């Protein structure tokens, strides 16, 4: 009979956890100073493939409404903001990231982690997600910020590559963004500075890519879902800065040491799985513990590639700053790739990272991620024979998480996986004797 | 006393509309399959909402057909295991049509960057129906960049090349021009229907306009143009007395389409719908697309500079709610009915902005949600009746 250890309380106490807290604290303090003391100008952007390198070259302060929304959810204070948005006309069925952010934006913009500054520039990097366009259209209506839709053609060619026209179109638009930033900040682009920033992003991508390759080891030195999110905050908020790069140098060293010592995030690694879909931020710890008690470690995740896909070789190139920013936005992130490219990415993860199973976390808020995941399950179970579990909740709205139901589904899945392992072991034994 | 001739004309309209209604309600795709049987070697391309540059398909000698969901006579048996409960009806019903073999007459299908579920549906189609040529158009969402026309022209050239291959013939500029000319004509005639509705809504109902427009997504263009001319002539003969109804503008149904019974019921409940956004992609331009010069570029330029506003197009040049308010003012409507498809994120997000602006402008509105698969209309009808009464007697 399969046995799951009783509730394992996970905690991550490595050096990077503390360093991340410190760096993100500094980042949020910068936002607060901008909001409250007028220090600097804020540029709003979205996470999936953005040109933060350009924004930093103008010393604009990048603000990410998605990060703010998820912080509200993690801190369990999102619901009143969501409800406030629903009161003025947003639907139960609209993305709750947007609703939490709109609720926050229309108030005093004070949160437990920062006061969010008003935008000077609302730069909608439309990279895959159509809700992005709506979201920033709304923020522009509610503020005086200048809205620019940076339109990134979706990956639709069978080659999975952007066309030369796609690249030209994006580079031309980046030049328009430069002009816009020059108008807003009153200064000319410092090209040498841009190249330095792009070089830092390139090196950061290199570190991150090496870190992610480490989870191919058994045991995996960290959980590529629950611990990756710790590293994703600096990857997105601090990419292109010296501190950001230092964080990843420390992280790589720490993870390499773990590999050498054979240490993983759990006392024992019994299952390796790939996970698809964003996390349930309001119940992150509860969700993690449901897997931890089975000794199940995520060795790869699609969510950790939403803002950039470095593990298959992409690096920002300081010798071609605009072209490489364009490549990042077009091709080298999860959200601008088509659904079948995602199937392929997951298939590679399962094979190259030696996973036993796929877990799909389907969230109502993000239909970019979730719409059609039933077909994905069909593909992985029927075509590839990979055990696949699909569970549903939300990234932001706490009303969609049912712990009891989630626990039942996860327990049943790992029980059957355990059973499968025993049978496999027995038949292998049988063959030997 | 009506002139006998006028009665006959009206009968002409009624016959036309009831014949088309039957087609739409019973088995809309049968005649497409029939057409294909009668035109051996010809190809049929399905167009998912909202807008497709159908001229390119037509110019290749192929038949563009609107695949606009499965309506309320299709049972969903397979597709809801592929797409979750929180995904809109049209995504699931379109997949269901494919999974149950009802799209067997298609050679290709074209999807666009209108929303997240539609985009993933394109991939799911590709995987499940490898025999179909699935195209995906990424329409520009940057309406101010001087480079967007270049970009979209390139997108259209790729589409053209791909259809040339499928059709086994080249599309010359003159082919494309003559298709544009015919579609200009069709769109002009549809605009004419809408003009009659706006000016004398008692002479042409929303349901009639809808049926006359919708049938055009299923039959050859030339045939549709003939029908529209007939219908316009008949409508021109009508001289009905206006009823005591409120005048409204309807917004929010640009993709998934409400059942005919609902369209009919809304007006019967006491309003004249002076304008709507049903089948919006099939009447995407308010002026003719120019014929002189590079026709591919003209199509692209028209998309950027001449197309109507929509929940799936994000034009930073002017706030979307301003367009709605302008429409209300221009038509002389006194209220707005928002009829949004359940789970349609673009429509639902737009509503949040519309509602705030309508309240600011003091324009009354009614918010309704529908699903194409709905069968019971009493609730919607009661809500409209209550709304109308509150407007008429307050």
C-alpha cells in the first residue's frame, strides 16, 4: 500500500532566500520613494518578454503590475482589491491579476510591501497575452501616463521562428520606444550604457540557464517550481543590473554545492515531476506541501519560463542590443510561443530532466496558460503515455482554491504513481530471476 | 390600404428571410458541402471570428466560410474535456464541430490573435486535424507605429502565398482587386441595411438584418450580393408605422453570436436596436477599400486606418468608450444594451470601461450575458422588458 508521509512542512532556508528578500525589499523601497517622494519616473511593463534593458538605460523605474498583484495574493490581501474592481463593473470571469491591480490602482496604491508609483510611461509589451492589452488600456484610462502598445507578433510559423519582417517590425518599434523615453526623461539614449545593461542581462541569463540545468541531477538540488519562483523575482525585477547578476552568481554557487553534497529540497526525492501552469499564489505553501509529503519534486516548470526562456541557449547580446531584445520578446519566452511549442517544451522536460509525471495546474485567471489544457493532457497521456494530473484553481483569487479537493486529487495521483513504480520494480525483478 | 405590388415586395423579403433562417437553424453547413460537391477541385476555407481578409481567399478561387460556433442545436460531447468550464462556448463548439466530423468540407481554417482561448484553439486544431491547413494571422495591436502597414502587408503576402499553394494557382493583383471590389460592394449593401435600420427601424428588423448578413458567411459572394440587392429593394418599399419602443445601440457580440431567438426576442421586448456589433468582422470597414495601387497593401492599410472599433483591436489613438458614446449620439439612441458572451474576456473587460463611461455620460444601459448554446430566453426578455418600461415610464 502506498504511503505518504504525513504533512511535511517545507521551508527553504538557503542563502539565496535571504538575499532575495533583501534585494526585493530594496526594489520595492525604490517604488515607494518614487511614489511618495517623487524620486524618478515609473515605467509600467508586463513580465513576459520585456525590454527592461531599454527602460533601465533611461534610469526609468520598472514597475510590474503582475508582480504587485501576485505579492498581494501571497500576502493574502488581494480579495478586497478584487472585489473593489468587481463593484465597478469587472466580471467574476475576468483575470483576477487585473482586478487586484485595478482595485489597488484606483485607491491609494499602498500595499504591505510598497506604495506603487503612478506611471509616466505605460509600456504594454504585448507578448502573447491578450489580456495585457486590455489591462494597460484600462490603466491608461485611469491615469495620465503615456500608453504605447509594443506589438510582438506571435510565433505562428511552422518553423517556430519569427520571420525577418517580424524582427524588423519589433526593432522599429523599439526605436520608437527609445524616442518616447527620450521625450519622457528629457535625455538622449546612452548607447554604451544600453550595451552594458544588455551584457548584464546576457550574463544573468547564462547563470540562470546553468542553475536550471542542475535539476537534471538526482536528487534535484531545488524545486524548479516552488524555489524557481524565489529566483524569478530578481530575474525579472533586477535583470540588467549588477545586483541582479550577483544574486544569480550566489545562487549558482549555492545550487552547485547542493548537487555536490547530494542535497535536495526534501528529505527524500521519491518522484520527479514536470509542472505546467502558474502557481496558486494565495495558497502557495499549502499547494507545495501537498507534493512535499509524497517526496515529489518539480524538476522543470513552464511557469519559470514566462518571462524568458534561457535554458535552450538564448543570451542577450551586447553587440546587437535591440535585435537581441527583440529576439527575447519574440521567440525566447514561453508566452509568445504557440501551444504546440509548449507541448514540445514539456516533452523535452519530461525526457531530458527524467521526470515520472506531468502535473497541470489550470488557472481560471490566465487563459493564455490554461485554455485547452485538456487537449494537452490528452496528448501526454494518450500519445506519449506519460501519467498526467490536471488540477484547477487560480493564480490570484483565493475563492477558487479548494484544499480538500486538491489534496484528494494529488493523493490519488501519487498513490497510483507509487503503485505503478512498485509494479515496474517487480516486473524488472521478475525479468532478472 | 397597401398597394398589391408593395405587399408582394414585402413577401419577397419575408420569403428570403424565412428561407435563410431555415438554413441557419437547421444545417448551415449542408449547402457549403453541396457547393463543394458541385465545384469539383475547389477549396473551402473556414474563417473563425472576428475578421479575416476574405478577399485573399476569394481571389484564389476558394470559398471563405464563417465558422462561427455551433449554435444552440449542437450538443457538446467531446470538446469540454479539452477546454475548461471557464472557456467561452464558441471555442468549445467549434472544436466539437471538428471532432464530430461536421467540418469535413473544409480544406483550411484561419484563426487570429483575437484572444487567448482562440489562439490556443488554433494549435489544438492543428494537432487534431492534420489534414486541415491551419493559418494564424497576428493582427497588429500597435496602431500608431509607421511600420505597422509594412508588417501587416508581409503577413498578408505570406497568407496569399500559402493559399496560392493550396489552390494551385497564382493570385494576381487584378484577381485581388476584383475580389476587393466585390467585397466593397457587399459591405456597402450591408451598410445600407444598417442605414435603413438606423433611420426607419420599423421597416427592417434586427433579426432580418442579422439573417441577411449571416447568410453571407455561408454562400458565394456573388449570390449574396444579389440577395442583398433584392432585400434592400423590398425593404425600401416598406412603410411601417413606428411602434412605441425605445431606441438602443447593442454592443458586445462581435465574436460568439447569440441565438436567433434571442436577437428576435430583444426587439420584441420593446426596443429598436439601431446599431449592433453582430458579425462585426464581416462588415469591418466603414468605407470602401481603395482599388488603385498594391491591393495587398491596401487591405493592410485599411485594417489600420479604416476598420471599425472592436473589443479585439486596441487602438491607442482614441479611447474605445468614446466610440460607443459617439455611436449612441450619432444614431440618436437613448440607451445601450450590452450583450456579452459568457466568459468572453475582451467583451467583459470592455464592459468595465463602458459602464463607467456610460454612467458618467448619463446614458442608461442594460447588461446581459448570453451563450450561443442557450435555449431559454424568458429571463433575458423579462430583463429587457423591465428595462424598457423603466425608460418609457420614468
